[in-house]
C-alpha cells in the first residue's frame, strides 16, 4: 500500500511538473509576451516608373512626355528588426523596421543607355496586426498580418553625370525629390520555437508603395526645367530571422 502511495505521489508530481513546464513554455508565445526579431531582409521592388513628363521650362508650362522613357528600382538587402506584443494568445501587434537601405533607380527604354540614374534611401516602417494560428504552446505557428506603412525618402540624388549633361546641357545640374505616402501592408509568415525563448521565423510582405518623382534641372544659363514621373515601387520583402520572446 505504501509503495502504491509513493508511486501515486511520484506520478502526480511528474504530471504537475510537466503541466507547469508546458504552461511556462506557453508563456513565451501567449498574451502579454513580447518578441524581438532580427535577421536578413531582402527587398525586391516589382514595379516601374511612368514616362518622364517635362512639366515646365523656365516657368512656362509645356507638359511634354518623353515617350519611351522609364526606370525601375533595384533590389537591396539590409538588416530587418521586428518587435511584436501579444495582445492575446493569437493576436499580436508588430512594428517592422530595419537599418537604412539604399535603392538605385535604373533607366529603362530610352534611358536604358545611362544605367543607374540616381539613388535614394527609403524609410518604410510599418505597424501590422497579426493573427497567429494554433495554440500558444505549439512550436510551429503560421500567421497572417494586415497593417499600415508610412514611407518617406532621404538622400534622393541624381547621380548620372551623362544623363544630366544630355538633359540640361554642359554645365547643367539636377536634383530630385520623392513624395512620402501611407500604404497598406499585407503579410504572411511563420515562427518555429526551438526553445522556451528562442525561435526562428520567415516573413513575406507586400507594400504597394507609389511615389511622385520630381526632377529639377538647371541649365548653365540658369533656366530651370521641371520634370515628373510616378515611381511604382511595389516592394515584395522576405525576412529571415532569429527571435527572442520574453
């Protein structure tokens, strides 16, 4: 009888310990917990630019389209960082950002001969609401997300001297601006827990970013030429990361 009681107590203790361990593991992915992720972020723009339109020359409106002109943004890589707070076991609010990245604008069509026309450093932080599938204690948890992004551009530069000379004459100069915008964010991904706190993850998101490019050129004689285009970036981003949850 004593042996039976000892076995019962041992089994009961083991079940309690196992239950506690399971619930403790669940805390790492449940309501009130926070996950910080860092890793490789690859950004691949999918769109292109509309033909450049010369709007004015010396203050006089002309609205002349440069037929056949075009451009596209190049892919780039940087370090991505994400923080997510679990509002419930299934719903999390995530902030997506990364180290500053550099994007080149490459000529297409009649501008293809120039190669890289300029460059910029976009700043595209995003706030995403995620829904995680499966139980909080599950090791593998796919998720879908929907959010909002605000993109602005710094260090917008026209860097191709030959393009500037051909467009505005010898001794001419140019600078450019890109408009900022609010955009929706669409996201899918998954996390896999490798321990109580550590996990690995993969995320794919799409942001339909469009921006207005304004090119201000000036001839050696001081005549200003203003041209515009719509740059459709439409970046598809892949994020492979290691995460810590606490």
